[in-house]
C-alpha cells in the first residue's frame, strides 16, 4: 500500500503542477479522486502499519489537517486573495499529510509565488502587474499557487527519508 500511496501522491502533485501552470486551474475531478483514495488508504491503514511518517495515517490527523487548512485558506478565497482551486488543493494535501506535513509545502509555495509576483512586478511595473492578475475572458491569469505548493509537497516527500536517515545516525 505504501508504494501505491507514494505513486498517487506524487502523480497528483505532478498533475496539479501541470494543470495549474498550463491553465491556472486545478480540476475538481482530481481533487475528489485523490481525496477518495486517501480516505480508502486511511480505512485500510486501520488494519496495518503506516508506510512512513509523512502520510497522515489516521482519520483524526487527516481530518484535523483538512479542517485547519480550510479554516485558514477559505477566507483567502472569500476575499479573492486566492483561487478556489488553490484552496481545494491545499485542503486535499492536508488530508494527505496532516497539519505538520502541510507547513513546509505552503512555505515553499508561498516563497515561489512571491518570487513569481516580484518578477511580474519587476518586469511589467505595478499597474501592468495588477492588470495581469485580473481574470479575463480568454483565460485565467495570475500566480499558479497550487503548482508552487505541489512543488513544495514533492520537495518535502524527497526530504522525508533524508530526515529519517539523519535521525537514525
């Protein structure tokens, strides 16, 4: 089950990166199917051993992560500081990794989004940058925050075994 979890987790993040960079959208079907997989993983995990420490391995950890993510990020969507897909992706990610596992991906995603915003402002100027982030009829524009958080999640996934090795020595 751990290899399936790793495959689904990595594939989901890679697909989010692709979709968000390409069209500034995160498909609802991806969020729903990945969430259903994680809920099935949690059910099966009740009868076995957790694959590794990065995954949320019980319902309380996963649902607490989901609840906290929605509590903090839903208002950002409500006030139009963040897209709905970004919020749904972060909530789904918190379902996968819990509260402690979401901190580094959000921090890395915020850093990358800040670099992106700074670049746009530097290259176009403040007025042009504000216009670039407004929704337009020919497609969405703005910062692909979900893609940057997904990059952070993959970085943390790679760093997790290295942290376990350093603890063991």
